[in-house]
C-alpha cells in the first residue's frame, strides 16, 4: 500500500552550508566555492544542490544503490540500478542508471507494465513521488522540468527543443556554461536487451520523470546544446535520476518497498458492452470451425476482417478452455460478442485465424497504414464506442473498437480507451517479445509498439493473398510512358523528374556543382519483419517528408549491421533507385564546399520549418535542394522533431568500439549551417537524399 505523508515531515535533509535568505543570483555566484549540500541518511552520501527560481535541484545525479525488491540481478528482473559499463568509477562521477520502476518507487510487479492502471502515474497529478530519491526529495514530473526550463526563459512547450538550454545546464567540465549551477553531466543510458548495450556517455543524458505517455515514459534529454522533453523512452531502458526538493504544500507518496500489485481486475470507465451494438456488415464469411460469421473489407490490395477474432476451443462441458485460447474482457461473454476475444501472443501465432486467413506481420500493418495515410487511426476507428470524443470516421469499414486488453498478473483494463492487435513479428529491438499495433481514444495515429507475450490483446486476421498466376509473372513497367526529365513545379521552381521503376514514384532532382541530387526525400516502402527494417512515416503519412530509415535498411543490409562494421564501397546504392546511391561523407562534403557559408539557409526550403523565438526557420532554397525538417525516430517510437530538424544518412560509418554510428548531415530550424554530425547511432531512423551515380 502506498503511504502518503505530509511533505513537511519528509524534509529531513541536513543542510551543511548556505543561507535561506540569499538570492538566487548570490547563491549561483558562490555555488562553486561554497556549495549547498545535504546528506542522504540511507547511505551517508553527501550531495550538492542549488536553488533555481522557486525550486531546489540536486546538482549531481543520484548515486544510491537501491536494494532489489525481488531476488536475482537487476538486469534479469528489470528493477534496480547499475553503473555505466558496470564500473564504479562511472557511478562516482555520473551517478547510477535506474530502471523506471525503481526510479519512481513502484512495486517490482510493475516492471514493463507502464500502461497498467495499478502502476500508472497520471501526467500532471499534483502529488510528489519520492521514488528512489532521498527523504525530503522526489522524482520530478515533466511540469517540474518545464518550470526549470521556463525559469531559464525557454518556453518548453515550443515543439521539442529549448534553444541553447542544454549549454546553460551542462557542467563546464564538458563544455557547458553551467549558468545556474545545475552541473548536468551526460551519463548515457543502458539497453540490456540490446546485447547489454551501454551507450551515450558524455554525449547524451536522459533523466526519468514520473509521467507516462502513450508509448513510453516522459524523460528530459540533454543532447549537445539542446533539451527535449519526450514521452517515448521505454521503461526497460536504464537512465539517470536528478531529484528535486519537496514542496511542503503538496503531499508526498513514499516508495513502496516492493509491495505487489493486486491480481484483481482493474477498474475501467466501461466494464461491459451494454452501450455498444455490433455493426451489420455487407460482406461476410463463415469460420467453419465454429460457424461464426465475420465481416470483411477490402482496403487497397488487402482484405481484412472488419471485426476482431472471437474463436475459442470449448471443453466437453461447454466451458471455454484455458487462457491460451483467449478470454473475454472482464470474463463477460457479452464482451467477446462485441469486441472479440483477447489472446496471448503464443495463441495468436498458433494458426488461430480461420482457414485462408493469417495473423498479419508488422510489414502488412505498415502496408495498411501507408495506404490509409495521414490520421490513419481516425479513418480506421469505429464511429461509436471510443471514450473522450475519440470516435473515428470508419472511412474504410475497418470498424476498430476499443477492446481494452489484459495485463498478466494484473487484470483487464482500458475498455473504451485503447486496443492493441498482435502481429506475427517478433520484437527485434527491445526484446519485449512481439510487435503490436495500437489505437488510443486520444490519438489519430496507429501506434507501433512492443509488448510482452503473456499479456492479452486482440487479433485482426488478414486474408491470404492469391497465388501468383503464370500470366502475372511478367514484369510490369510502372514507368511506361514517362519521359525522364519531365518537369513539375516543386517549392516554387520547375524541376526535372525521374521515375523509380520499383514503385512508379517520381522524384524531382537538381544539379548543384558537378553533382546531381534528389530534391526531395526518398519514399520507398521497404519490406521487413521488424521495426528496425521498415520505413517509418510521420503520422503514418510519408507524402510530405518521405520515409525515415535505420542505417542498415538505408544501405539495404541485414539489420545486424546496425551494430556491426560494413565498410561500404564507393557509390553504394542501398535502397536508392537504380542509377542513384546513398551519398558518402565525402560527397556531402563536396556539396557543402560548393554551397559555401550558411549552407543550411541556402539548402532549406522556403516553407515548412518552425520558427525559433519569433525568427523564421525557413531558408532561401538558393539551389532548389528544398531540405525539409522530416524529424527522426528511435526504435519503435513515433517520428518526432518534425519541423525542427532534418537528418540525412551517409554511407560512411564512424569507427567506434561497437560500430554503432554513421556520419550524417543535419539542418536545424534555428541554425544557419549544415551540421556535420559524427555521433548519430545507426538505430536512429533518418531521411535519405540519393545522389546520382554519374557527375557532370
């Protein structure tokens, strides 16, 4: 049971220096020579802290070795903390890296279950959570980080980045100005499921908050001179903790000490299907195993069931067999009639669909969302049944209903709010068993995420494609009748085009110096069975910005090369069209040298870029390159930072211990140049601009 204490009773810190009536400016000026300190009574460690505005922040990362709340190692149980590279010297300097469950002080049973109602901490809740922090201090929520940023005269609600705030917060020892005495050290992070990867030390810092988003946990990230508040970090990563002093006017929730989550069904705003009626379908088929009829709908080149599967094996006594065959929400059969049955992944992939149908792969879901385009969830959701005005238009008859889900060891939850469907694709990044597709009442996009195989989700079957006929074996010329060089208007200029024979897409191009560059981002739909192998699109719509891709995918290599060396030859085609290739680092340099100073301004499009502090981020597009801010993305997370930056791959790797990085070029909304970036991980999805094989 979570104990709630008055914050005043928790203010048992021992201040060793400093005056309570000194001004912020005076304290910051004297901080380096006479720091404020307190002692963590749990292990006797002394920490510096600094007052910034109305807040008091620890001026170093937490280094408390939290005891495990269950047996075994921290990594195996997804609780606890570690030192970077398992070296105590890194803990002494950068503090420890913590699982989110440990950082926020939740029961060990909450590991990985960041969407469980028994584990979730609603964003904006006015309650302070001590978590792993010392007495009198607590883990900040995102609004408390926002208050810090606002004090530094940065409006953190403006898109994703606070201009130059990273420099103001970073320690002088790593090139910052440390204007406020915050002394941020970039301690990197740990991804146990990725071969025990430790990465990013002195390059990036992630700090946990108590807030949970739709696809991950809110964190504050400092990267270079920028600051980002993001909601996409999985709870199975390990990141830093920076505590903030309690506000005596608000209650404090102490850490649980490892109490278990009750294995009883969670409450929900909807507990039954009494308010929803099953739609009538124009096209139906019968599952011969049990005689049930299902609606189906054709969307593009695919045929989907228009409702969730509701198949179960029954015992001789007429009762449904055990859990692998699925359950009804809240164990009410009427919910199965409306929402279908909830299955674990083992059942979903075990030939569960009717004859002639199959469990779709992640790539097949991508084909659906690409066809539907922008705001795909709104177009695929049912017109009824979703909470908080979250109903859709059901433009294609897919009729997605919010069927809720089941959390192993916790219960059923979120009927009316969310639904997720299993895919046949195993997770290839976070090792959380399987890739799922999800819709939320509060979102208009179809989310890609990962989930544990013992949780319960919905199944939407896809009809098997017909076998190819002999007459269809001949190659279809998708560019028939198109003349290379045909011009079209593109961002205010008439530009020549070429046709990609693989899919018939037309791309404009420009000559800059002796090089010929595509004047828009590549938008080739790559087939793949993993989130690291497919094209990602902003809001499921690649029309404006093209796709973004992981490095190995861009290079048309197996995904293992995201962490292995390849050493590409000159003019490596990758997934570029025939006659074009992924530019090398040297070819990007040739472009920069020709364009000269202020390359970012000269290459950016005249529209589409965010403004910074009232100053337009658009360029003058002097050469017709029309660079757009297509953003980027990590792992299965959504494409973000659109409007802020554009990143483009090169074929050239950076030699590091584990070959996890490749050279890129970046253009920012608030910077005039073209940034040569040597620290981009291959598992950050980026845009592609192809360059023609032959020079003038």
